[in-house]
């Protein structure tokens, strides 16, 4: 960051008895009140540089002259910089304090008409020749100008915005200035190409209204792709919005259930009494502004980012239109999500998950799935497979909550067709257990999953019977396939024998059993499976009757 040094004398300002003054043998003859701070200074150096003080002091006959400057931009800090300049005391000007000092100097009328080489001219020259030419200096100056004046001082705010936008639109190969880029895993090396999103972290430091203005101007140029605009929104959201599940992310990535007490502690620390607090109100403004700035082009932001915004929207009580837009956009990109992204805490109870929001996202995805044209069937089919896998994991996660209502669990599961294995809800009653098991597609279970379910004595008898029949079909199909392969081998060997090629001992050992024997083997396997099915059915029936007998006794 560039800076400008003015003056040569040492700083002799001091505070005594709640009054700021300057070391001097000459008694103070000018008392200036700036907000809550009183300054005891001297007319001689100040009136030579400040046109406003000349006019105010000429109208007063009191000694020392009292002057109130409560409206000076930048307050006490800016006034003191101007006063020190008048005394010739050394001051340092940079992008952070330049704008308040420049506005205060204009307020005091420290112009060339009052004195040659005055402060306003020096600051404006530094602003034009140094600050606006740099990247970080322009961002810092814009932030300072906005916080001091808002949009009222267009002579400073607009040139800063123009400078920032011009640099953002510069091709990365021509970027020569320093910038902030701290992405995880990124290490800057010599002669490394500049990333396309090099500017996103620095502009995320801006206040919301200024950020919106900069990004709107960039979008209007149509020189940057929508995903780059989306990345800027993502960086800004990560900096200014608290994710209710951020504290729980590490636990879920290791396969565990997110520690909800961590989420609750974080939410309480940020929200206080939720919507009534200024923090939550600010979060809501930031969220709703970000949602309105998301480009309409598909893929501008990721599905995971949209679900994160939906979590925050639930937490801060965003408007219905904001939540509807997020549900619609997240549903269109649901195949990009992970199970952890679907965990949306309830705003009223961080211990509970909002299944309704997830169900709405899923229903929108399914509606899109049904409307897709035939040429998109393959892509949408792959997306459906990914969504089914994600929801299997999501349902397995929320089912671990012993207080989670079984009805909501089944509603989610029934929305998505052909979901694979669903983990059993703990301590579920018999009727609900049967409702859950009807959702299981027995033919899609892996051999390990089938074995696990068959051996589980808490599963309904009907489900175990269906799985045993599937196991039998798989065994018979495998045996038939082996028989067909064996027949092909016999035909090839017979052809080779006809051509006069002798058979080896190994070949004879394969051929000595006729194919009819293999049919008997299959039949035997079927009989064995039938016996196994009967035995398993009896065993399961006995296990279900046992509690009844004990209750009767």
C-alpha cells in the first residue's frame, strides 16, 4: 500500500485533563470542539490554511475563540490530521485515511485559493496518481469513502469503483499488481499464471452496497463468464454469512452425526435472540442481496453453495420469495450435493432438521427429471443415480436421531423412486417397520447387504422371505450361466477332437461329466435353497412368537 508523508516536525499533540493540545510556549487562543473532544490550539497556523476557520473566527470577539465542528467528515481523527498539517507536524497519508482526510480538508476549505500548496491539492494529486492506480489501494479507498459519506461524495466513490472494475476486467495475463488469494491448497510460485478469480477475495472486504455496485458494473460489461461472478458471490458469502453447520462439518466428514450442540452454541453466539438482533438482520440483508445477484445461467454457482444459502435462509428467517428461489435453483442442481449439505437445522430448534425444505428441493428435482427431453435422458439418469445415493446417506444420517419422526422419514423415502438400502430406525414399532421395509428394492441390494438383512432377527418376516427368494434366483442364474459356459467349452473341444487334435488329461477331466449332471446340481441347489428358506422362515416365526409366549406366561 502506497503512502505520502507530509510535514517534518515531530508530533507534539498531547492529551491533558480530557483536552487535546499541542506543546507550545504561546497560550492557546482557539478552542475547537469536535464531537466529544476539545482542542486548545492557536489561530496563527490554523487560520493561514483553513478558509472556514477564517470566516468563523472573524465573526467572534471572544478570547479564546470557541468553534464547534461537529459535522466535519471523519470526526476527530480527520480533523487532527488537518490540524497537524497546519502546524507542519509530520503526517502519513495512505489509502485508508486519505478519503476522510480529503473530505475534512474540503470541509475546512484548505484550498489553493486560501494558501498555495494547501492540503486539498496535495491529497487529490495523491489520490489520482497513486491510489487509483493500485488495486488494493482502490479497494481500501472505496471502503473508507463509503463508510464516511455513503453515495453522497461521488467525486471519490465513483472513481474508485471505475478503477476497481477496470482492473477486474483486465485479462489475468496482464495483472501485475499484488492481490489477496488464500484458497486452500493454493501456493503461489514464481512465473505462475494468475488465477481468473484473483480479485474475488479483495472485493469481499467491501460493504454490501458497494460490493453490489461493483459486481453489477462488472456483470453489465458481459466480459466475464457467469461462473466467475458466482465465485465472487461464494467468496463474499463465506466471509459474511455464518453457516449453521460449519462447526459440525469435520464430524460429518468423518462419517459421524454432526454434533448439534456445537451448531446450537454457534447459532446462539451469532444470533442472540435471533430475528430481533441486529446481527441476524444484517445476515438476512446480505443473504437476500446475494440471492438476487446470482446469475440466471445454469452452473453459475454450485448446488452445494445453493444448499448452504438455503440453510442460512432458514436460520435468519429470509423472505418466502428468497427461499422459494433457493429451493428452485438447488433442486435443479441437486445431483451436485452431498448428504451433509442436506442437513438444514430448524430455526426454532437447532436440535431438529428441517426435512420439509429438503423434501421441497427433492420434489423440484423430480419435477425437472420428468420434464426433460429424450436427448437428456442419459444425463438425467446419471443425475438420478447420484441423488439416490446422496439421499440414502442422508436418510441413514437423520435416522440416527432417536427423536426423529418416522412419518417424515417415510415421506422423504417415498418421494425418490428406487432408493437402495434404508437403515432401520431405532426402536420403530412393527407397523412403521413394515412401511419402511416396503421401500427396500430387494434386487438392488449388494450380497453383503442381503446377508446382513437376512441375519437381522428384527427385520419383518416378509422382507426376509423376499430376500431369500432373490438369493435363490441369483444362485440359479449363476449356475445356469456356468452351465452355458461349460457347454460352449464342450462344443469347442469336440470340434478340436473331430479335427484330430488329441485331448489332454485336463480336458478329459472336464468332459467326463455330462451336462445333464449339471442340471441335477442346479436342482439340488434349488432344493437346498428351499430347505434353507423353510428353516429360516420357521426360525423367524419362532422368534416373533417368543415374546408373545413370554407375555402369556
